[in-house]
C-alpha cells in the first residue's frame, strides 16, 4: 500500500482540458452520496442546492504570483525560470531567491542570466529537487520584473507557447475571484469555479463563507520519485488563520452546521491548526527555512 506504483494511473492527454469552461461555475461537479455511495453528475452552479442554511464554506484567498519569466544565458541559450520564494509567503526578501530553471545543458554556478531591460541575474548554486538559487541584479527589483514580464506558472500539463497570446486570459482565469494575498506558486484549484454571483447566491441561501490564507508551494506539483511514498518529503507552506475565521468555524460546529473546506489547501491548513479538543485556533505559520 506504500508503493508509489500502486497510485499510478493512465490519463490520456486528450482528456486533459487545455482551456477552462467558458463560465467558471459551469464546470462539472461530481456529488458522492455518502449514505448509498452513489455518484451524481451536477454542475458547480448547483452548489447552493447541495448545502444547507448554516453551513460554512472555508475558502483559500491566496493569490498566485505570475512568477514565470523567460530569458537567456550570457552564452545565448534560452532559459525559463519560475521564482518560488516570495516575501508575502514567509520567504526572506532581497535579491536572491530559490527558483526552478529550465535551460539547455547544465549551467554551472556563476552563469550569468539575462532577462532584458537591464534585468540580469547570476546562478548562485544548484539545490535539491531541481531547484536553484539565483541572485537577480539590474535596475529593476525581482518584484518589478515579475510585474512587468511575469507569466502565470500554469501546471505542466497545461501547454502554452513562450509567446503566449493567452497570457492576459490565463492571468484572470488561473486566479480565484476572491484572491487577496500575494504569494502562491500555484492556484488553489477547487476555488477557481466560484463566481461573485455564485457566492452571492450561497449567502442568500444562508451559507456562510470565511477565508484563510495558505500560499501553495512548489511541492503541490513536484513529482514523487521515491519508490515508497513514505520517503517523499514535503516542504512547509505558509498559512494564516485569523481570529474571526477560527471563531466562525468553532461556532458553526457548536451549532451543528457543516464546515466545508474548499479544496485540499484549506484541508491542510485546518488540519495543521486543529487542537486536541477539536477547536481551531488562529495562527500564522511559516515554512521551515
């Protein structure tokens, strides 16, 4: 039961959507009847019918950073960099950040990198799991570079050209409508199907909504390469649960309402914050350095 191969399955490429549904809340929703085990096909816009007055939805209001940038080595070879560390996600600030980098060949430490418009960098060192440390230089800060030239770090199974005509579209759709706090390297995908109109419908139906913040890290899409899944080690992720959110969750449970986590990122945060007596405590946690 711990062999990684036991969890392998074949997913035909033609079944992996390269574009989202035209309307966010028209994505399909599979409902599992816990009493009978039956499966029912619905759509996301049916959610107000599936929840009860007094239930509480907990959402993750992290905001994805458009942290994929393109450039070249001083020798001319093309590079693609995804910046993984962001100060708002608990990482140190400054000019040196941990990144992923694709390039031709195996660039050595000290290799100069050019991103254009007086933005350059130096590859400082290679780290574990294909990561590198880059010191960014030039007249623009890293965050200026991201704001001007950054692309959304879409999952590897969604294919886009380097000169992506869908860049503005991806910036809007690979982000929840309630995103608020800059810092994630990937979207909390369960929340992508909400619209403002759907959230208003949920509130009119007596369903409460409360946020927490968990900045999704690189490990959410890092391949599992160990033969035994217990040997796969995950890095920490920064999360924050405010007092108001913790109080709302605890009160909902006390009154018999259901607490519904929107996606695994919310589950991870709540499981990390729950106390032995079952209460959720407000907290701010940073990943280990």
